[in-house]
């Protein structure tokens, strides 16, 4: 058993406000171009910092854009990682989208308080074998712990999901790194990498996503994407399809545009086939669903669990 704190399924049931279920609300503009597929070996993945409910956002405050967020989430995704989610936002999202179940806890108390970094999954296709949240600190099993140069308490949520048809499993990690602390981001990369190695082992069936607050060429992101003995090597799913793209900014501060770095990303190990991927720049009448763009990928496992 890892030293990382586990939250049992019973806890998730008791915490149903944040570990609840969610479903498809009908056809809308595709969130970037993911395609519906009858191929059950394919998984459509989305990562999205939805911006927490801050009344000071004025016309961009949560009540004015809730439906836009739900339009994106109601697409044909099987796995979603969200960041900056407060418990009441998650409740509203789950109520509007009952196709999904969710795992994750609040960073401030390990239950409901503070940001949740939930993993949403299609409950008609997957079930949870195990799941937990750990804190990005020197004491990851200590609720609300802070280390390094963190400005804010930071977390990572993980889950081992099992395909209900094939009974094959895979691992999903969703995180939100500190926006100021450079040491924190690097140490967070090391901690998550260690957790992946100790839990997922040698399997290449891992999805790592989140708001990393770090560009592709930063030292923390290179911890995952550069070859190194003893570490898994990941690649940005976006780059598998768009290797030469330059306008890749994912944080736009409500202004739109594509300048800046791709700080929100879906990463997968080499050996995972990326069928398609993109950044969704959708807006409506000059309004955006968040101050971040969602990033999506459609992937397919190329290995067999028996080959690991």
C-alpha cells in the first residue's frame, strides 16, 4: 500500500456531493473536433480549467457561463479532468451531465472545501478500481499540506479505471500546479512521476492531464517528456497531431487569442496511439466559457495488459 492517502469507495459514496454522477445533455458544437466512435478501444479525453466561481469576474462570473461550460462537457468525452472546481460548481456540473461519475476531494479539508481537481468518467463504460487525492508537498498524505515555494495548496487526483466490457484497466491523473512557485512545479512533477511508477508500474496505459502552469519546454514538463532512466516518458497528445503548431496558448484571461504557452495539456506515454487532438477556441458573441481553453485528445491503447 502506498504512503499516498487513499479515499475508499465508501468515502466517495458519503461524499456524493463531489463524487457524484453526471450525463450527456444533447448535441452541441463539438469541443474541438472529437469524433463519436463505435470503437470501444478509443477514449476521448478532455482537460479543462473551468475557472472557480469568483463574483469579481463580473460578466464572466460563473452564473453567466455555466451553460457554456456544460455545452463543452456534454460532448462525447469518456474521461474529463477539471481544475479550479468548487464543490457547488461540481454539483451543478454533475446534475447537468448525469452520464458521468466523479472522483476527487477538496484540497482544503479532503472533503468539500477548496478547489477540487475531479476526474469525471463515463460510468456506462468504466468503473473505479481505486482512486484518491494526494497533496503536492513533502507530505502528500497530509490533507492541505504545503511545501517548497507553493503559494496555494495544490493537489493531484488519480484513479484506476476499469473498462466494463474488456475488464482492462488504465490510470488517470489530473492535477493543477502552482502558478508562482518554480520549485513547486518541478517537485510536483517528480512526485507525480514517482506515484505513477509505484502504482501504474510498467503499463503504458496512463493519462496525465491538467493545468500545469508550465510551458512545454519548461524543466518540470521535460521531467515527463524527455528520456530518462527510471522514469516514464510521456508526450503531449497535441504535439502528436500538430508537431509544428506555434499558436498554442491555452490561458487567455478572457481576451481570446493564442499567444503564450500550452500550460494545459493531455500527456500520454509513447505506445499510446493519438488519433486526434486539439485546443478548443470556441466562444459565443465574444464570450468564453473560461479564461482557459479546453484541450482534448482521442487516443487508443496499442498494448495489451498481458504484454506489460
